[in-house]
C-alpha cells in the first residue's frame, strides 16, 4: 500500500475514535436533577356557607292591566311606550263629550228634584200650624208630608245619578293605578273600546323591586327555613351564564308553594332593582344558602388536579415522597375548593411543582405564597 495512503487512513481512524470517545464522554457525564423544588400549603378548616345555584325567573313586583271603565272612542294616547309612569298618570283619553252631556242632564234632573222638594217642604210648613187648630184635615197634612219625603228621595236618587255621570266623565281619562314601566299599547287613536274587553289596553309593571321564582326540593327549603338562613341580602343573584350581578335579595318564606306534581317548593326572592336591569321574564341563577354554615377543609384551586376525571392532591407526609390522594370536592368559595372528604385539616398539600416530581428525586418543599395584589397571579399547574 502506498505509504501516504496508509497515513491518511490511520489519521482518519484516529480522528473517528477521538470523536466517538468525545461523544461517549459527554453522554456519560450528563447529570439529571437531584432535587425537585415544590411549594405547599397547609389545609385549613373554616366555617363556610355552602350554596346551591338554582335557575330562576324574574317576575314583576306588581302588574296592573289597564282596562277602560267606560266605553267610547280613544281620542289620545298620553304616554310613551316603555317609559316610567307614576300612579295617577293619564294614559288614554276617551271622547268625553257623551259623558259630559249625560252629566249635564243628570245635574238638571237633580235641580228639578230639589225644586220639587222645596215646594213640598213649603206645603208641609204651611199646613203644620193649621192642623194644630183643626183648620185642615189630618189626611191633607199626611199627604203633604208623604209628598215631601218622596221629594227627598227623588233628590237623593238624582244626586247619585249625577255623581255616577261625574265618575263616567272622570273615567274617560284612563290613569295608571301603580307606578312602573308601561309596555306597548294595544290600541291606537280612533279605536273603539268597551267595558269588559278581553285584552288590556296596556300593562304597567313595577320593577324597582322584583321577585325571582326558584324551585327546590321541599326538604332542602324547610331545612334552610329552620336554620334561619337566607335572611335579608343572603341570596345572591347571578346572570344566566352564572356571572355575578352584584344584586342580592331576601328569600320570602311566606311565599312558599308546593308543586303537587313534583313535590318541589316554589320560593320567591325579593330583590331591589333600582337600575331596572332585571326585567320580567328574564332567566337568572339564584345562589341560595344550603343549610347552616359548616366547618370544612379548604384548598387553593391550584392544589387540585384531575386524574381520570377524579380530583386528587399530592400530600407531603413527613420526609417521605409525596403521595397522591383522591378527594371529594364541593363548590369553589373565594377561589378555594371546599374539600368534602379525603383530606384532614393540618395536612400539607403541594401547590406548585407537581410536574418536577420523579421517582428517586428528593423533594425540597417550601411554603406557598399567594399572589400579591397588583401582581400577576401564578397560573395553576397543568392537570396530571
């Protein structure tokens, strides 16, 4: 073999050997993590008011259907649809001319009856001294007295008729019996309305306060009533998606009605609604207290992860390796899970660093600190 070729081959083999040795040495020298740093929180027990979120429907506090008390042609509509109206505010005006004519006729009849009564009184006064001296017969005097009494009755009847006609004239202006928001008008100017019609002319609903009707099993509601819960401001109102509205109400135990078909109770919650953002017919959610407050274990939400759809936590036991433990959780209260079972108060639970745990790796645990106000909150660890 050519000496120069031999030297090239030997040199290449030496370089390859050095390269392989270098690669092997780098791999063998690689060191994995020896300590997994985690943070933990001590499970604490505190009194918590457990709640139930139930669907509810908004109902107006009072509803008034506007109906005519006299018949006639609508001359004017005196309100704006959807506006707020006050008690006694004029809403519709019916043509008052026929009622004014009837009133004038009734007043004239009353005056005629009063004139007849005056004449009858004069006759009685004229005959009274004569009957005392037997100048007239007793029958004549009795007839005069009877005529006067009949005239008195005629005056009373005429006065009542005039008062009725006066009321009819007043009823020609239809007013609102309550304060509230008025809806759409069912009639327009020129419409002929009559007493006893099936449909109201309009509807006024008082919504500065509203009711929210909810249904709950009778046993739960009676338990809440015995515990004295759901007082003023104890019921929270949420929107249809479950977001807080900032409004609270009072459960009216006097309004409980049992549905004979399901056995559930229909309860009413009275809610102040000054901004009118709760409208009749809206669907909302009602957060009702579930019995009396209970002392339960609570954990930050970051401590809970889900395996096969079931909640678990990693518990630190002394100096040993953390152990997973299944738990049963309830609702989230103030950003913390309510732990119904599986964990005792005082146990240490890993909050952050679960993804660093590996077999054979030591654990260095330090107390967990919640996010400071004004700084970004740490995101919950990925569920494992």
